[in-house]
C-alpha cells in the first residue's frame, strides 16, 4: 500500500510540491528567527522614544527578545526534518544489503 502511495506521489508531482512547500516554510521560519525579535525590539525601542516613559516610574531598558526565536527554531527544525524524511522516502531508493558471505559480481576486464 505504501508503494502505491509513493508511486502516486512521485508520478503526479504532488510529492515534489509538498516537499517544496515544506522547504519554503522551513526557510521562512529560519528567517523569522532573526527578523521577528529584531523587529519587536526596534518597535519597542522607538515607541518608548516617541511616547516617552512614565515620569516617576523606573523601567528597565528594552532588552533584545531572544525568547521569541526559540519557537521559530523548533518549528524550523521540525519542518526541515519532515522535508528530509519525505525527500528520502520519495526520491532515494532503499539501499540493498549484501550478505558478507556473498561474493561480489565478477568484473569484466576487457
């Protein structure tokens, strides 16, 4: 049953499209790892400069939000792993194991 599914996915290019979508989403998540925390930090910093801080309250200066990158990292790793498994299953044949006792096929020396 899995062989028929594999053949249908490869022959109809649905497997290639799904693989492309997974890889594109993984690349997008990797980009989010760097851009989303930077964007939030800049927005927080500029909004404080524009609107000012509360006059008698002590506030900690804005820090860079590294914790926002962690979920994106795990999502990107999961998507890359899923795309690797799909690529390996659809497009790379399983390696045949030879027995140790079996002699290699003779080579023609011509």
